[in-house]
């Protein structure tokens, strides 16, 4: 298992993170999985044995049940160098203040997560989504309070846009408040929108990227084909995240993915994960499993190396188009582009 620095922090995280959205099986999360305590213990032990040192959850996953299972599985004690990450923002009750990133909700949410996780400190506390009604100053001051109280070690964000993220980083530096060390985002071979703003910001500003749903809800596992949806999958159960806007493009990507997987004699899932781990600023991919077999297979990606030619084929079939202002920059500013600019625009200049 490889360990990478999480952004500018000194924290080292495994390239594979155990995601726990499948644990609990309550409400809409039953579509994702229904892993109970006994199986959760086995999955956690399997991951720790493989070198995984980060477990990621959220208070909203099965309305707190995922956190409770993680806390019970760890038994109130950390095994080895295991780090716990969780998130807050979404509704945890029916009251008007049971959601969002206000100081009121964030502090209460953190204290509730600590109890469910049966721990006295959260290693990485992430704001789970943007809150356009709460001033960023209030959110960051609440995170600062939690850090100073010793309840949180590092802070991160998830699902922010580029301007949200840059505004937050500016306020942190201006007011000397805790700075996000990471962003947890959706990023896959099929969905490379993060390369327009979020990935370049991570490179330029020193944030680690944690990738959620790196297999696009299983669509990049290699099991899904143009005319085949396997039994027992999220899609068949009605889980529609992430959205697929161009089905033909998806299946073209899957065709190349399956070809590369056959060449390496591994699963499509391992190839998709290994591709992500070779992208700039990616610290770790968050994987989960509806069962131990899925999880064991995904763990194999940690040691998979793609050849330059295989990576180039995957890059080419999934290359995102240049939207404005990037197509204009490629036409008129190509002689003055820096390394971060070229991470997006460079492949298009080579094509030209």
C-alpha cells in the first residue's frame, strides 16, 4: 500500500480509503448496501490488513447508522494507525437548524458524530456540501472552535465549486482560521468535470483530493455493458447517482476499460481505480463494497500499474471537451500556459 501526503498537511493517507456508505442500510441508503456490524468488522479488518489507514463516513449515511457501525466495529479503540473521517451538512432531523453549516448545527453535528463513532477526536472533519445561506466566516470559525477544543484534527470540504473553494481558502488565510487540507469530490474516467476547476485548484493550492464513487456507482466495474445490468447492482436498485449525460460515450470508455483489464488480467474496477490514482493531486480513492468479494477486488488496485500506452488510451477515450475559457486559452495563450493549465489543456494541444 502506498501512502500519500494529504494536501499541505503532514498527514499521510493510504491510496485506498474504506468508504462506509454501504453500512447501515437505512432509508435511501438501502439502495447502496446493507452491511451490518459483523460484516463491517470483517471489511475493516481486511482493509487494515491490506494497509488501509483511513475510514470515511458521514452522519447522513443511514441517518447515523454508518457512524455507529464504524464506532462499534473499532470498539472504541483505534487499530494500528487507523484514521477516521466523517462529514456534516445534510439534514439530521426535521427542525430548521438540523441541517446546514451554521455554527449551531456544525458543533452539534460534530459532538453527535463523536458519540456515534465512540471516539474523542475526528481526524478529518469535512463539510459535506455547500451552504449558500451561512457565511463562510461562520462555518470556518465553527471548525476553528472544534479544532481548538481537540475534537477535530484536520478539516476538509466536499462538493464545493471552484469559487466556493477559493473563497474559503482566502478567508482561512485572511482570518487565520483552519485551512481545508482536502476536498472530497466525484471524479472518474467517465466524469472528468473536476479537471476544469477543482483539480487545478488542488494542484495550485495544495489540497489533497479524495474521490467518492470512483467507479461511477459501479458503472466502471467492467460488469456493466451496453446491454447488461447485473443483478444486485445499485442501478438495478434505483440508485441514479451519478447522472450519465452521454450513454454512448460511457460505453466507449467501458469498451477500452475492459480491453485494458483483459490485457492485465484484472477487473475493470481495478483499472478505473488505478487510472485515478495516476491523476494529479489525487491522494486516495474511497472504495466500498456491498460484500467482501467486491472490496477485496477493489483493494487490488493499490498495486496495479498501468503502462503509459494503456493510460494514454484511457485518457483519449475519456478526454473532456474544452469549455470556455479554456478553448480560447488553447487558441490564444498556448505559449504562456503553466504546468497546472496544461494538465487540462495540454492533451488538446497535442491533438492539434
